[in-house]
C-alpha cells in the first residue's frame, strides 16, 4: 500500500469499543453468538444499528448484524449522522480506506465518486469523517466480522432535511441498482428521558419502521413526537432499499441504556431493524 493512500484511522477505539484486535474480535463474536437470526427472509437490503459504546448497545447492534451473517455483498453503504461538525450537505468519503483495530476496509472510490456526482446535495469530501465522529466507525468491526470481503461507501449526513434525504436515497437507488449492496443506517433513539418516557417515544419509531412508513417517521421526528439522532440516515436507507426492491421492514430488538445499567432516570434508546423482502 503506497503512502499516497488516504486512510481514516479509528478515532474511538479504546473508548466505544476495545482497541485491542483480539479482545475486539472476541467481544464482537460473543455478541453475535448471543443473537438470533430471523426466519422467512428472502433478501436483506438494509439494517438499522445503534452507535453507542458496545457495553451499552453492542447486543442490539449484534442482533442487526446477525441477520446478514450468511450473506454476500460486494459493497456496504454506511450512513451516519454528524455529531461534531455541522454542514449543509451529505458527505461521501473521498479517501481510500477506513481502518479499525481489525484491519483496513477498502473504500469503493468509483461508486463514491458516482454518488457524489449524482446530485448537487452530495459532496465528495472528508468533512464529517474526520475528528472524533464515532457513529460510522462503530459499525465497522461488526461488518468486518460477519462479511468476508466487501468495499465500503462511507456517508455522513450534515443537514438531515427531506431535501438531503431524497437526494441521497434516489442517488443510492440509481447508482447501486446493479450491485449486491447492503445499506446500514447508524442511529440511536431518544436521549436522556426517563425509562418510561423513552419507551413511549421510541415505540413511535418502532411502529413506523415496522409499517415501512418512513414519511410518517419523518413527520413525527420533525414534530418532536419521537427522537432519532440518525433519523435522516434511517429514512434515506429505507427509501433507497425500497428503490432496490425491499417491501418489508421489521424491528427485531429494542433496548435502552436503562436495561444495561439499571439507571432508569435518563436513558438512551437503541433498536435493531432490517429492511428486506
């Protein structure tokens, strides 16, 4: 590998998950072993997975990734929100590799460039990918464990408005129609409400995903009836999967941090979901 290559090094290894490769491999394997696989599924197009520290949400993330353990994808799109930098557009990574303690993942530069060229709202850039952004990175060790070889399309959404959602979803549908693709949306749910309030708010999200009603989800997120830090990524993923042939959606696990810590005063919600046919 030449020194010219642009590699996005892990920013939160040792914080959100173990920085030791052997420990991380064992941790991910154990989470997956304790997860079950859904039956009567023809093909999975997309997943929703949380992005908290593995001690809080690793079990929920594993339930999502367990569903694609026997699948073969050429390319995996991971769409995350931006927690540290605000920008107006959607940033498709312009580097060569994303790295984790488990190794490097090649970026599909050709498809990234095609995506960025497909709509003015999409930019070919490292904005949102640099610094301490964790939401995309924490998905990658699970993908490295469950899939053999794949290329990555890393996407970070700045503004999560409907304009950007539609631009991203339509561009993904267009560019990826002939690819064996998995689209992962990285999102947590409600933040820092009581356990009971979190369950109430998060049940709104669960209902809309189960009914494959992403427009209703957008409306209720906009009105504050429910919360998702990655609402834009999730809705864009659902729309793109619909373009690619999915006709069903299912939430397969819901938990919140209170289930892990027993502190129910201020919790964060997490879910695993699949978009499939």
